[in-house]
C-alpha cells in the first residue's frame, strides 16, 4: 500500500507534461475554433495606452510603428503615460506628438514610481474623461506591433460576446543570445500553443501584458481601472472580464515583437514578478477554482489543470523526487520500475511537446531549435536516454568511466541512481545557483552553458518556488523594471 | 501629421479574404503536422513495446 502511495507521488511529476500534451493536442485542433471569433474587419475607435518610465531608447520606434498600423488614422489615439521619467523620454514623446498631431499624446505624471498599473490607470482616467474610445489597447513601451496586428485583434470585437483580445508576443531581440532563444521557444509553448488551446476551451488565463485590446464595456465591467493590488494586473483584468460574462480571445496572427531579458538575473526578476502575481491571483480568485458553474469557464477542471500544472510545478517535482528516494530505501526494484515509468512518459511528452512546438511556429523554431531541444536540460536528456536505452547507456557509461580511471562500483551506482532520482528537485537548486554564478565577476560566462546543462524549464520552476517563499514571507512587491535597450531587430 | 502618402493603406476586401484563407490554411496544416507527429510517436512507442 505504501509502495502504491509512493508511486502515485512519483507520477505527480508527470502532471506538468501531461498538461502540456493536453494543451498542445488542443492547439492542433484550433482550426475548429468557434467561427464567430473571426468576423471580418471592424475598426472600433481605439485608445492606445503606453506606460513609460525611462523608455527613451525604445519609445520613438514603438510610436513610429503604431503610426504605420493598418488602421484608420481617425480611429486611433495613442496616449503615452510618462511616469516621471528622468531620461529623455519626455522630449522623445513630445517630438513624436509634434510629428503625429492628433495621434500621439504625451501625458506626464510628475510623481511617479508607483508601478506600472498606476501609470496605466492615469492614462485610463484621461481617456475615460474624453469618452471618445470604444476600446483600449494597453501595450508596453518596447513592443513593436506589426502592421496588421491591431486590425487582426480588433476584428474579434465585432462579436459582442468578446470582451478582449490579445496577440502573439514574440521575442524579437537581434542578435538573439542564448536567453533570447530560450524565451523565443518558451513563447511558442506558452503563447502560440497554450493560448490556442485556451481559445478552444473558451477561457484565457491572461491577456499578454504587451498587447491587451479591451472593449470599453468590458473595461467598465472589470472596474474601469487596472488592478493595483497584485503584481499580475493583466491576469486580474483577464479574469474579471471573463467573470463578467465576456470571452477573451487570442489572435495568433497578430504578431507583436518584444525585447526580452538577455541574462539569468534579468529573467529571474521579471519571472519572479509574474510568478508572485500568479500566486496572488490564485488566492484572489479562490472562490472561482473548481466551480464550473462560474461564468467565463474559469472554474472548469480543464482550466484548473492548465493553471495549477504551472503554479504547482515545483510541488510536483519535489513530490516525484521524494517518492523515488523513499522507494529506493524501501524497495529498490520497484523504485527502478517506477522511475523508468515516469521518465518513459516524460520522453513521450517531451517529444510530442517539442516537435509540436516546432511545428506551430516554424520560423521561430528555425532560430531556437537547439534551445527547444535543450529546454529540460542536458542532464534530463541523459536520464531520458537511459530510460529508452538502459543497456547501451550503462555499458557505454561504464567504459567511459574506466577510460577516465574510475572503477564503477556498487556505491558509485547507488550514488548515480540517487542523483537521478533526486534530479527533478536538484535541478531547481542548480538553476538557483546559476543565477549566483552569473553575478560572479569571473564565472559569469559559465551561466550560459550551465543553463543548457541544467535546463531552462528547471530555471522557471525555481522562480516559481521562490515566488511561494516570497509570498509566504509577505515580501515587498517591487516593480523591478526589465531594462530595454531597443534591441528588437527589423522584423515583419 | 505625416504626409497623406505615408498613411498606411487599409487592405481591400479581396486582400482581407485572401489573408483569412491563408490563416485558415495555416491552421489546417498545423493540424496535419500534429496528426503526423502523433502517428510517428505512436509508431515509435508501439515498436518499442512490441519489439522490446
């Protein structure tokens, strides 16, 4: 009985990948989505709100690109909310306001530093007072909208059941370094695939912060302003719109390019903010989970599987490691069977998710296929290889060890076995250590190869685990702004 | 404001129709590729199970 319980603990480690397969499977069925989602082109009057704090390097290009949108000029207004910037942001915005009169407006907050949500709300109060808008588009200061992106998002608002639409944010830094390529692949999975799946389920977890097109009535129904009590204001808006009875949809062909972090530490800060926000949202909407009768499909089991498979991923991984190590101490043979069963399912899920990811966005895959393959890390790939080919793996490994002058003993075998059993948890600790390595003056160069060894996935899990700790400690909510240098290349 | 010649041209009805057709075709191809991946993986798993 204890063995069965421990095996169940171990197989919890497969839940995130099963949820991943579920989403990728649904993504392939996206061609059967509700036809009412695409209704032909309409052009509601859109007020674009751009929060900007020290964005001099990126804001001119963002505005130029918005001015080139395939959208009627008389139905578009762009409000840049300058959050008391201390660089040349105000001058750059004013220059663009002069270049595009009637299109670009500069709103200045003299007292800034209250966070992105407060900055957006400053802009929303202004556009509500004007009353001109039919929809609001909230974007980041660094994102580059492709010409047809807003038009493609706006067409969904022709359906009165749709309250908001979002686009496909893609990593656009050029030249792309290792981290940019990992993020590019991650966005295939987290956006192109997951959001297609969520379109089919009739529920979206989050409007991408860089591209949120919200119908006026839905914004009002969601409280008229952006939530300032959490670090995930975009997710709160998304939930509120859906709980108010409107659909939120993802438009995969509305491409929006963004500049993402180039290093482990910068990624850590950004993702810790997102992960803490997700923990806060989970708590804030605790009356919604597992209640399928709630509006907006947020309470459905399928959505809970998607949401909690990400949120609880560290728990699942620790559970798997703990179960395997306990089994190793009680029944080694059974432990080996369970271990190989877990990793065999991981192999199949990994192949399905990776190949499907590549097939969803072939263009991005050409750039980041190595990072897609290395997403779980080379150590995990070796464990997968052992699972598929245990015989050759052991004999070749033993030969290699002998060549290195190490005699494979039973103790060494036990140590390697325990390492493999504990790896799902150890990988998170190793990912945390890479962040420290990157901060070290002489060792920083090692952080890139180490990410390939340990894995980008474990890095994200480590961030989520840290988010739990921060929330339990009621740590201060900080807006660690991701520095943007204007690295988005010439993209279409 | 920029000169009118700089204003973005809105796509015509036929262009929009062609764009919608392209998007639908891309989504159908996505399904085809997914099915191919599922079949290939199923064959791989079955061969592994049946052939040991």
